[in-house]
């Protein structure tokens, strides 16, 4: 049965799903739809919150990226992205939750103001931009402290936590706001490593094309 993934991959939530499906070598059809606050009735029927991504597979419809990642993990257990050990799994999911707050409070507003609005020739909301910039250090410092000298956020191998943080960091990359290596050395090195993976390289190139930017 084929997999269909709806959602433009500039979205970090679509991106984390695509990275994990690609790393698991699951073939899928990508439909780069974005509702832009004005979803079609057809889209609402598969995504009640009007958000991307949505996965459709074998009569199952899943309108949330974490649920999608958990679903494909069950179907294709290797390579694993959900840690097996209880405390590690809890920590990985917590980092995902923390990254969601980084998305809502920092990356989303920054990306909207610094990338999307100029792209569609809308004025930048300077207050929204300043609020996001003000909140950014606390998030970056916490993530840096959670990594410390380790390669990955949890355990010895890549997990959903790493993919999620790195996916959100792609938005900061597009907004020229990546963590400063002098202030957040662990996080900056982590982002460089993660964005150097082929799966991220390919999606960053796809973003650049969608955003009308050079590589
Ligand atoms: N918890 C959801 C969040 C998805 C989400 O926020 N998607 C945004 C794009 S990044 C969206 O679809 N927004 C729709 C809109 O703004 O119209 C998930 O992980 O899938």
C-alpha cells in the first residue's frame, strides 16, 4: 500500500516526517500542499486542525507529525527513531515538546517575519520580530545544555529528538538566525552535523527552490 504525505516541506513538521521516512527508506508520494489559513474542504476532511503534515496509508489518515513518525516506526522499526529504554524515550519526547515551544515562540515568528513576509512583499511586523528575538536565547541555551558534549540529544544514536530540533533549525538557517557557535557551541556543532546529512541537504535544497533562493 502506498504512502501519501501532504504538506509543504518548508514546514518543520513536514520536514521531520520526511527525514524519518527517507532515513527508513519508505517510498512515499509527497503532495506539497499548504493551507495558508484557508484550507480546502477536501483538506479539512483529512486534517481537522487544518495543519500539515497528513499521512494517508492503507485506509489510515494521520494528521500530526509525531503520530505519523510513531506509526511508521511501528511499520518500519529500523533504523529506530524512538528510543527503546523508558527514560530515553521520555527524554526524546520531552525534547520534541520543548522544540515545539521553540517553533511557536521563536522559529515560526522569525521565519514568518524574516523570510515569508519579504517573499510575499508584506510589511514586517517589527514587534513580533523583536519578541521572537528576545525569547530566542533561553531556548538555545537550554538545548545547548541538554546536548552538552554528546553527539545526540538522547543516548548514542540519532532519535526523533535530533530530527525535530534539526528540522526547526532549518527555519532559523533560512532566517539567518542559526545559533552562534561562540555562545552555543554544542548546539551549533550539532546543527552543522545534522544539516550535513544527505536527508537534510536534500530538503534544504528543496526549500531553497520553493523560496526562490540560491543554494
Ligand atoms: N502538531 C502538529 C503541528 C503542525 C503545524 O503547526 N503545521 C503548520 C505548518 S508548520 C500548519 O500546517 N499551519 C497551517 C496554516 O498556517 O494554515 C504536527 O506536528 O503535525
